[in-house]
C-alpha cells in the first residue's frame, strides 16, 4: 500500500521525458536552427554543394554536442540532478551557437563571407574550392584534396593549389611538344597524355598535363618507367641545372617530385604510383605544379609532393 509521503512526491521523469520537457534544450535547438538558416542565407553557394554545407554545419555543431555530453551525461543516471545536467549542457550548447553566430557575422562584415574567419571552411579551404566549382566533386578521403569531374578525370591538388580561384579539366587533344614544356622532352611510351587541368590563383595560371596508363598487374611495374628512369635527370644535368628529388609514401602508394632549377627558372615533375595506376604531371612552360604565393616574385621552392596519388 502506498504511503502518504510517497503519494505526495511527484514521479520523477525518465531520461527521455526530461529531455523532452527541458526548456533549455528547446532554446538550444531554436538557436542552432537560426544559425543554420543564417549560414544558408549568407552562403549563396550552399544549395549547389549541399554535402559541403552539411559538413560545415556538422563541424560547428560538434563542440556544442561535446559540451552538452560532458555536462549532462554524468548526471542523467541521478533523478534529482538530471534536469540540472540537461539545463547546464543545453545552456553551453546555446552559447556555442551564439559564439558561432558572432564569428559568422564578423566574417561577413569584414570579408564579405560567413566562413572567412573559419580556416577549415573559408575560401582557401577545400570547402571553398567546392563552393566555387559546384560542377566538380571535391574529396578529402584520400589523405589530401582530390578533385573529380563527371568524365572520371581526377587529380590530387597540392595544398597551395586548394585556394585556386579557377580550376578546370581539359581534354588532351594535342599532346604538348618540348617547347610547350619549357624545353623538356615529352614522356616516353607507354605513358600517354590523358588530360590536362588549368588552375589559376592570385593572377597566376598553370596548365598541367597528366600522363599515364592503367597498370593491369604487378608484372607491369617493370615495363612502366618510374621517376628515376625518366630522361629528365640527364636532361637537367646536361644543362647544369640543380636537381632535387623528394619522395613520399612507400610500397604500393608513393609520389616522387623532381625539381630542376637553372638560370632563375624552375621545372617540376611529379610521378604518382599506386598498385594499378601510374601518373606523371608536368606543368606547361616549366613552371612549378603549385602556384607561387602572391608575395613571391622569384623562383618558388619545390612543391611538397602529394601524400597520396590520385
């Protein structure tokens, strides 16, 4: 039989009911909804690249979720403290939303874009590249920034090239001769010109030719030229050029960058190899594969080789 004391004590809600009834949590939800609407309004390209918009919102939401979990989860098992824990966590989540709203508003006011104060979402990031080129697919899943098009052409960009204002794939209808490559001889067979891409940033433009062929099996390794077997080292040394090799990766996936410098000019090649692919990248005119920084007036230091082949 229930005592008078127990009857006078109201039943404490379970965890789900407490979450449902929390006014603080509802305020937090409204704050985040308004922030998402604000971002969608200010980011004019959000509808064109919804994946990147959703990913950007998720990165902003993560700190709020973590703070809510730290404050609320330890107290949820205790009925007397449950509501307090949810209220504290929801208040922290609301504060994060307000903080991001201030950052977004300040970035829009100072630079004209809602993400300009967020390094992983600003115009110089992979997200910015995706917003500027909604016809391309930008991926970060291969330990680097890889760009695809509907025709299946893809290339992994140097970190400096992610900030490019313009990027476009082009057909390799006429493979370049030596004069278009700054005097470099074209790659030997069996490498063929597959496509090229044009990239521009800060008033500089590069046209990069991509040579290669599929590798059917490991036995083909001996028939395809690797970086050291290409004729460019001998070509450079015959002209007294300084040669620098850099290799990243190992085993089935590795990249080699060869830089040659002479008379204030830099040539650069990049070979990319996986188990089934071999690619050779050459910039037209002998320029480096990544564009010079806007403050750079002389020859740029050799580009860091991509960490994973396209």
